[in-house]
């Protein structure tokens, strides 16, 4: 591997690790807030116990997310100084806003955790709202930066190729911002909801209790709408990619040749005109293939594999959500069979895997550009050699952090079981 490859690998590892905790920081506050609101509304103590247990879990994931996010900010400057030098004037504003949102989330979470017996009902719920809203806002601002890297706007280039005359409003409302923000937010809620549902489904298979039934119900209330809406948002996002980043779209679909009536390949099956229809709402539309770009610039083929993984898992989640919704509409209650609980358990990791695959698509599919059409990755990476050592060290640190999270989380589950006895 070259030094540029090692820099990219270390950044990819850090992002892949952090995004899991970032997603949990978006979705878990909403679920603990809903649980507390249900306790206030119904008076059922299990909702209160659930809100308190989820808030402690949220604190664990928030702490690790804060550490891994801080590492990322340093890595941007150390591993890709050229990117920060060229793009810093643009991304500084959304990153500053993300810092404000992160600070707000930390303060509100502290108030929420320590304010159970010290605040009024309204004030405590308001602190929970602050955690949920600021967690989402933090993700929005970070995703806007990525969207700008895919569709850079709101600046001019001087004679030396430097970014000048930045219009931050235009940069932050770049053409990719809308679909990336919505797609990422839904992915975070879906991934976290599926994970939480899987955990409580496993608990229900071992020892059915009202505590876990209520937890599963709240998790599925998040999963069902997000899983059903996500394919529609994903379709819109793919159409925008076809329009704004045709090389990435060709890499996603594995389309080698440009032409009208492009076929969609589904395993051994090839459907003429379907890709053109999906990309441009016209079965005879011309879809640009990889043959229109220099072979040296083609993204890695893992882009297509990652896209397929994301689509397949997202489709499975949508089918699962439709099943749950139909059963609920017919019986006015959620499914409860052991088969249903087993399916819920098996589908638990799907959201996280699909989310990681989606980030592979957006990041690897943009290569060889770090800022699409403006700045190449190899021009922005550090010239410092010997990056294998830091890569191995950071890999070990992330393994250790993951192990600590698992230990802390298992302890929380054990305490929850003891509380229910």
C-alpha cells in the first residue's frame, strides 16, 4: 500500500468506527424521550425504568463517540493537510456549527442524566428534547460537509487553484445536501432502531416481560416508518448522483458502456431499459458509463459491491417493516411469535452494515477526488512517510474501545435483568 492508501485506510477506519456511535447519538435520545413521555402519560413504571436504562446506554455511546470524533478532527489536519488548506475556508463554518450542536448535546445530556429527581417534569423532558435535536443537528452539519465534497459550490478558484470568495450559504445548500442529509438521518434512526429491537427481541425469547415488550414497541415505532421511507429517499438520491456525479453512478451500477436504454442487472437477470428508467424516469434515456472517464480515474469496484449490499439490506428492512405494519393494522398489536422475534434478532445488524456500505459508496465512489472535480486525494494527503505504524496503533485503539463498549453494555444488560427480577 502507498502512503496515500494508508492515509485513506486510517481515515476510513476512523470514520467507520465513529459513524456507529454518531448514529446511536442521533436515534437513542429520541427513543429514551418517547419512553419518558409515555411514562408521564400512562404512569407505567416500566417506561420510566426503560428511559433511565436507555439514557445510561446513550451516555456510554456518547462518550466513545466524542473520543472517536475528536480523533477524526485531528486526522483531517494530519493525514490530509492539503484538503484543510484548500477547503478549510468552506468547511470551517459547518464544522463550527457542528461543534456548537455537540456542546449543546453534551450539556443537555448531563442535565437529563442528573436531573431525574431535581427538575420539573417539563424541564426534564425539555432537556431530553435538547439532546435529541442537537444530536440530529450535529449529524446534519457534518453530512453537509460531505455533500459539499461531492458537489462543491459557493466559491471561486483563483489563478493558483485556491478556493476564494466563499459564499457559505450557497456552499451549505449545495445540490447534494438535501438528499444526503435526509438519507443519512433515516439511516441512523433505522440502524439504531433495528439494533435496539434485536436486543429486546433476544431478551423476550429468553424471558418475556412487559419491560422488553414496551422497548421493542418503541424501537419498532422508529424502524417501521424509516424503513418504508428510506427506499424512496434512496431512489431520489441515486437519481441525483446520476445527474451530479455520473462517474460515481456508473461505478455504483457497474455500468461499463454509455448508451440509451441501459439495462439493470439483478444477479443473472438483466432487465433492458430499467436502469435508464430508474436514473432518468425514461426507459430510453442515455446513461453515462465508465467508458466516458479515464480508466485511471475509475472508482474501485468495491463501490458496486457496497451499493448492492446497501440496497439488498435496505430492501429486507423495508419488507420487514411492511410485515410489522400489516400485522399491526390487522390485529392492533405487534407480532409476538418466536419466529418474529428470531427474524428481528437476525435483522439487527442489517442497519449498521447498510449504513457502513452507504458510506463506502459515497466516499470510494468519489475517488480519485477528495473534492469532486476540484482537488484530488493524492494532492491533499500528507507527504509524510511511514504511516503503517500509526494505522496499526489506531486499529488497536479502536479494537480496545470496542471491547470496552461491549463490556460496559453487557453490564448494563445484566443490571437491567436484575432490575426486572
